[in-house]
C-alpha cells in the first residue's frame, strides 16, 4: 500500500515562504493498492494529484464532508474529465445533502462555467452510510459518522488493504470514543491537529483538535504511527515543527503531515 499526502492544510489554502515545508494546499490524501487509487477528500491538493501520474485505473474518491476546504479542488481535478479511469465518488449524507446535490451546487452558473456532472464520463455517485463496512475494489473501507464537527458532522474512514490499515480522522474534535475504537491498532492514523493547546482553549467546540488531543487518541487506539493533519492556515513551518516536537514527547511515533509526504506500508 502506497500513501501520499497532496494537501495537509485545513480551512483554506495558503501560499508564502513561511508555508513551503508543509505546503498550502487543503486536504487530499492518495492511497494506492493493486489497480485502485483511493483518494480522501478533494481539497486543492487534488489538483496536483491529478497532475502527478500516480493515479491507477480505478478511482474511489471518498469525501469526509462538504466544507469548502475539502471540495474546492473537485471541479479542477482533471482526471475526472478523462475516460481513462473508472470513477466513483462517495460522500456522506450531511444535513440531508448528498454528493449529487453538492456537484449540482458547484455547477451553478454563477459559480462555475459548466455542469460538472455533464462533462464527466462514466461517473458513479454513491452515498456512504454511517457504519458502512464494505469491500471495494480490493480495499476494505469502513466509515463512522461523528457529530463533533459543526454543523452536520464528518465521516472518519478506515482503509485496509494488503493486511495494512490507515485511518483518516480529519475535522474531528478529539476524544470521540467511536473514532478511537475505529483507529484501534491501525498502522497509520492521520488526525486533525488544527490547533496548539493554547488555541484550542479559544476555539473549543469548533470541531477541530489540538496536536495533544491527536496524540491522546493515537495512544488510546495504540496505532503505530500518528500523522498530524489539517494544519491551520496561519501556522508557519516553524510553528508546525514545534508542534511536532511537542507531540513526539506524548507519542514518539508522530510526524507532522506535509505535501509530498510518502508512506510505504
Ligand atoms: Zn476542514
Ligand atoms: Zn470541516
């Protein structure tokens, strides 16, 4: 199983010399196994992923929720418009809104110049349910809905293939027992770490975690490796590095996720 992060930032994309090490693109993670690419979220990172030539024949795009930082890249993901891939987009039902409706919204004429779905050949759209656990193209994909993220919550995914496992828990406020259980024994946990401890005190209830909370979940779930993810857009390279160092003291197998981070499992 091959994993690469194409966007590790949260909330909105950012550029500038103080953000070069961790990157400024928003949430997008690639997981390859066999003939299939699983992509988690379509933040602006998906644009570089489209250009990377790392995509395999079958593509499963899993969306965690529909906040802009997780879908902004979708209309610009060039692989979608190619008929060289088999594509399925899975999204949760968030406050009664499903993936087909989201694409319809993104295609509104004052937002985008053409109907996205009309231009995508062989596209399948599916709703992913809370508690789903299914074999899809050689991957075992489980999902759990967590309501800690305003307003309609978020889906956390566990992806397994080749006897390895990775859990992506972004846009989550730490301490969710369901998420801890889902992450149990995972090889990799990619976890929201939007805030420093001091910031968390100011933004409690906003649906994000501090690096410390990510470490606590990693510890309780006894995962092998923790990747800090969804960095706040105002967090500079040096601040994130500092958070990584602090978090290593709580959970030694911690690394701050960055654009271009490759993990072989
Ligand atoms: Zn987000
Ligand atoms: Zn969000």
